[in-house]
């Protein structure tokens, strides 16, 4: 019985460590710029903020991103700047987590691009 408990605790620690790793460790971070063409709050069980910027004329130049619920200033800025050129600061996680968003890319800061 003690072995089963130790195995269960070990398995639990491995699963918790995995989720901590994919949540807290960033795979990459950077900046993308383009015209904000879509931003919405969607979902049935888990409402998430999702958006797209167009970085060119073709469909392949669309950057799809998510915003975490606690980023209130980012959400307000994106709602206000729909249809305008923006610069998005983001980080990328290793994996998608369905309760946080549809993508691995999460926006941390928005700037209106004045040069366009």
C-alpha cells in the first residue's frame, strides 16, 4: 500500500511539474505589427479573448493571438484600436491550454502604430 501511495504522489508531482513548466516557461517572446482585424471574447464553457492582425495581403500573413483575462488594459486597448495599425508585444508558450486561449501566443502590451 505504501508503494502505491508513493507512486501516486510521484505521478502527481510529475503532472504538476509539467503543467507548471508549460504555463510559466516562455518558448519565445517578441513584437508583431499589423492591422487589427478581429478581436472578440468567445467560447462556451471557457470564455477567452482571441484576435487577429493582418501583416500583409495574403491569408498566410495573419497573426492569431490570445489575451489572458487578467490583462484588462490590453483588452481595453485592443477593443479601442480595432481597424487600426498596432504593435503587439507577446510571449509564446510551449503548448496551447484550452482554458486560456485558442493559441500559444499571448499579448502583454499594445501600442498604436502611428507610422502607417
